[in-house]
C-alpha cells in the first residue's frame, strides 16, 4: 500500500478550467471518498490520479514517487469503472486473467492470483460464465477482481455501484468495505451517494466546482461543516435552511419567529441562514415556527414530514406513532443547542459541539 499526495493540481479543457489547485494528502491504507454534485470535478480528479487525464499544472506523488507525467501502466494503480468494462466474449476466468496474460505473466502466478481474487470475491461458481450470464452485482465483483489481481498500490473506484439497484448497492457496499479491511490497501472512491460516502470513508473530500470545500472524517463533516454548502450537501434528507437576521444571540425569521443561537462575541449582526437537520426538529404545539404539512413519508422505523414554513420547504424526521396529515397546520421547535448559523458569505459561525465517535 502507498500514500498519495496531490499538490496544486489543475485541469483545463481549452479555456475552461475544471480543477482549481487541489491539495490533498492520503495516508497509506486509507479509504478516501470524493463526493460532490454533478460537474464538481470528482471523476476528473480520479482520472488524473489514474493517468487517464493529463495535469494542466501541479504534481501527483504515489508512494513518494512523482508520477505526474508517468503512463497509467507505470503508476501502480488499478481502476474500477462504473460501466464494468468487461469483455463480453470472454468468460469470468478470461476477464480476470487477461491483463496478466497480455504481460506474459507465468501461468502459476496467474493461477495463484486468480485463486486468491476468486476466493475473496466469491466468484468460484461463475468462472466459466460470460458477462451476459451474470447479474449486475456479479459483473461488478468481476470488475473489482480484475483490479485485485493486479495487486496495485492504490485502488481507484469511479461510481462503481451507480448502475445497481438499492439492494445490490447495499450488499456491494458491505463487500467493498470488507475488501478494504482485508487488504489494507489505499482506496480512492468517487460517488454522489451519501450513504456510500458516510459508511465507507475514513476520510471524505467534499468538492464543489473543482475546489475542495472540506476534508475530514464523515461524522466530523456531518457535525461540524465549515460552510453552508457542506452542511447542505452532507446528510440525507438535507439540512433545512431558513433565512434570518442576526441580532445579538438571536436569529429572527422574516415572520418574526425568534431562535436563540450561540455566537462568538465578535459575530456581526446582519443577514444569516439558520440550519436545522431533520432529526433535530420536533413537532410541538408550543413550538415557535408554524408550518403547513405538504406530505408525509412513512418508512417504518421513522417518518419524514415535509412542510412549508417561513417561505421554505422543511423536512422533519419523527418516530411518533401519531402523524399529521397533508394540509394540517403544526408548530415546530428545534432541539435545544442543535442550530447551525451561517453568515451572509455562507461560512459557519455557530454549530453544535460535535459528538464523540
């Protein structure tokens, strides 16, 4: 396994710049997930690490070696693609061994690597099948196995589960997490899926418009986002955002509703946004915020109440047995101490204290 270092990485396509001076350190053996909205540059950044895209500026080190100008085959990385990229006319055995056969690796070494990958991924029963005879999850395991037999220093995953249904995604998340624990290899994983990012990552990198917004453990980013963008992006359903005005230690909504907030003495009064996560709302007859219920989603262990309040859409997570109906008027109260405050520039000026992991 190897560490990875990016310094001042930039990417331009003609006059359009998509990656803007990215700096990032990945420790050997870490599982790092790139997340962000479509077009933020996460797949482009991954392809630059793989050598499939050239760098317009900056430097990439893998294991302390500068590979910025190195060919993909010389970087000691293996990539798993969203589309599987299997040869349809080859069996699973042939797909797994193809790269080694092309490099004229000795047969006994091929057999040993093949046996290990097949055992780890549970592919014994499918070796003589072709991709057209496999399910999506099985195809993705073959694609991971093809990377595994290369024994790379760094594994790269480009949205590998996005073509699978919900049940298969959950199963494959567990398998990929178990694979990382078993191999201890450095892994870089691109996804737009909140659950994948939160459950798999040792370190999460949030990207927006080719810039790194925040880097850290998923629970740290969830509890202590540096700005409104990260706060709104991390978490599903998303954090509720309500425009307000700061006046001392009070945030006042347009309708006059007042919320006490914990602020540093130096925080200036003026426009702000308060954020409340769905699980931190309570439906309370004495709550300060009136809301009209638009929809109720019952998911079994929890329900989501979607409502209109203060000119905004809000989502409330509840485990109550008795639920309002669409059209009902309710009142909402935030859990004490669980309000976020973002200034006019979108920076976090007040956040609850992160809970211990």
